[in-house]
C-alpha cells in the first residue's frame, strides 16, 4: 500500500471520529468508564502488593553467638552470612550494644538494669539478619545452626508462615480480579465498537455497491476503532491519575496523621501511572481495531 493511501486512510479515520460526534463520544465514554474502573482496581492491587512486599522484607532472624567468641571468628561468620542467598542485611550487635538497647526499651524502668555491667552482662553477641523474602528464612536458619560458634538461632516461624500465606493469597486474588476486569473491559470495548460500526452499516453497503474493495472500506473503520480505543484509554488514564493524585494528597494531609490509614504509604503516582497507561493504550487500540475488523465482516458480504 502506498504512503499516500496510508495517509488518506488515517485522515479518513480521524474524520469519521469527528463526523459521527455523538456515537464517537458515546463510544469513548463507555471505553473510558470500563478502563477507569480497571485502573482504580489496578492501583489498589499494586499498593496492596507493595505493602505485602514491605512486610516480606522485614522478616528478621537473630543469631546468638557463644560466649568468648573471638573477633576473628565474628568477622569470619559475618563474611559467611553475607555470602548466603536471600540476605538483605546483616548487622552485628555486640553485648554492650544489646545491653544499651535493652535499657532503652525499658524506658523509665531502666534503673532495674543498673546492676548489669560489662563484667556480668548476661546478653550474648549476636547478628541481626534481614531476609529478602520469607522463603529464604528456612535455608538461612539451617546454615546458621551449622556454624560451631552459634549458640542459638531465633525467629518466629508462625509469623514467617503467615506472611508467606498472606502474600501468596493477596497476589493470586489481585491478579484474578485484574484479569476479570481486563476481560470485562475488552468485552465492553468490543461491543461499543460493534455498535458504532452497526450504526453505519448503510454507508458500508453503499461503498460496496459502487465497487470499493473490502480493504478500501475496512481501513478507515479500523483506524476509527483504534482511535476510539486510544482516546478512551488516554481519557481514563487522566481520570485515574486525577483521582489517585487527590487520594495521595488526602493520605498525606495533617488530618490523617493520627488515623489508621497513616500506617499505609501509597505508591507515588509516577510508579503506577506508566504501567496503567501503557496497558490501557494497548487494550483500547488493539481491541478497538480487532472489534472493527470482526464487526465489519458480515456487512461486507453483499
């Protein structure tokens, strides 16, 4: 196909959108509404996944060392731990640091610990390990227990199992909801474009009767379907951005500082908008084009 013909097809597609203003506006509104709902749910799912990921990254393991472990052995153990898979952070806490931390935790009653000094400090040296994800915890604990200088390894298995279960359930549920809404949005876009083509079936039949080829008739409608989907995608992306930005400001406002919602930190708009906008543009333009192509078949059989 010649470049001049392509230009004509694109121009004709734009003209069709603006020539049939009422139908085009109805189509764009329906597409934008379907994608807007999808966008809001995606934003919620992405934030929930972020919260779950944050919980996963806070799984801690405490490795207590035996008394009189030498400085050389401590350095060697630290190197070993840092070489293991799944280690996010490894911090050595000396007996002295542990005692000071204990006093801080007791607050006004720290005087009860005044009897403990360097010579009779009951707390051992230890390593505070943060795992990247809960699934690495068992392996880290097993390796730590195999070290001769280690007295005890402490971690909450129930908490780790709960976080793993919550993370898995949340992600499966979130993906399922998003998948269902994507399918529903595609059905709505498909039906909307089909109605738009159906309302101009006489125009298609007339062009066919005067000798126009099938693809000569199809291309402007394909462009129109793609443009309607694209305009709906851009509009819905803007609406999602506006609503999310408003919510982000409210969540960060002074009136919510003492509210339960202050525990949750929303992802910045930039972190979610790109993914949502790209998905919308792909769904809108591709489904719009395919819907135009499929709905025209029976009208071209003259």
